């Protein structure tokens, strides 16, 4: 979706936005108050938590990828540290309290229309809590890489491959 489909009216004064070349690009700009719409990337975090070389996955309640499995993940809120977002999402979806121990990858590319543009993938370690599925996940379990369930996103596959290569 381009910026002109995303924003048609000024969020400050409700005037229809007009195209203006600013900072090297045509951008939606309010002719009345000067507000500029910058289409910012959406940022998400995912956490890979392993236990005896098995990896923690959750089954998605919602489309896209309903009934298929992926890593605990979610969007970073404005003003939120991505590390905190990763711990929060993990707790909300799986009931586990974790600490972040490493950065595995930063990936660019939107896999589906409601997906993030930038995905930060951390490695996490369990500190406490008890495993239970919640939020937009209805089952959680550990899987060996040779016995994975159907995965929701090709991104999940890429992350698991990268993790496997790194572990060698
Ligand atoms: Zn305005």
C-alpha cells in the first residue's frame, strides 16, 4: 500500500492531504497546517527459545497462518524497548518469563499485508512462569527441528535454518 492510500486526511485538522516533494520523495502533506505523513516501518520482535535442542512454537488463532505454528512474536509499541516487547509478547503468548540472551537476526521484508516490515529476532532463555497458550496462540509446545509442525510463515523457516547453522 502506498502512502497516499494509507493517509488521505490530516490527523491534526482533517484537511485532505496533497502530494508534495519533501525530503526526496512525494509525500502526503497537509496544505492547511503543514503536517507531513511519513510512512514508517512497522517493527516486530520474535523470540527463539530452545530446550534440549527443541524449539518453542505457538499455534496461531488468527489468519494469516491460522492453525499453523510460529515463534512467540508481536509488534513493538511506540515508545517500547524491543527487548521489553520480546519479553512481554513471550509472556502474553506462552506464560513463560524469559531473559534475552542474544540477537539472532534482523530481517527486512513484509510477508503479508498486516505483517511487520522489520523483524528483530532474539534468542531467549526461560527464567520462570508456566507454559500455557494465550492471546492469539491456542497451543504451545517444544518441537525438534526434524519433527516440526506446519509453519505459518516462510520467515519462521528462515529463522530456524539460521539458528541451526549457527548452532553447528
Ligand atoms: Zn492539517
